[in-house]
C-alpha cells in the first residue's frame, strides 16, 4: 500500500493518504481541497489543490517505477532458479 503526506511528515498534524483509495481531488478554495475516497467518504484539507495533485502524481510515478523494478527482479530470479545450483527432481 502506498501513502503520501499532505504536508511535511515532520509535523505532528501531517495527514497521510492511501494512494489507491483516492477517487478524485477537488479544489474548493485557494488553500482548501476535498479528497473523495472510493468508499464514498470525503475529507477537506487545508492544502492547495496543486500540492495534492503533485503528491498524487508523484506517488503514482513511484508506484510505476517500483512495479517495473520488481518485475525486472522477478524475471531475473527465474533465471537463477534454473541455474546449475537448482536441484532437479
């Protein structure tokens, strides 16, 4: 599960959002943003729309890159399993 912070993680008031649970993000005012979750609930945060979109997109990019890296590792590990060290039955 991938989470992203709404503000600096060093602040006690920092809220973390689960990326896969976000349905949409709506701008309310200059520094008010509404996050709508897939379960129908919503949360209004004192953060700019641009900041929320940036965090959402950065997390999506990270998920994509990590997923590709894990796929490469899995493909490589399949070759290792077929090496001379693999016991045959």
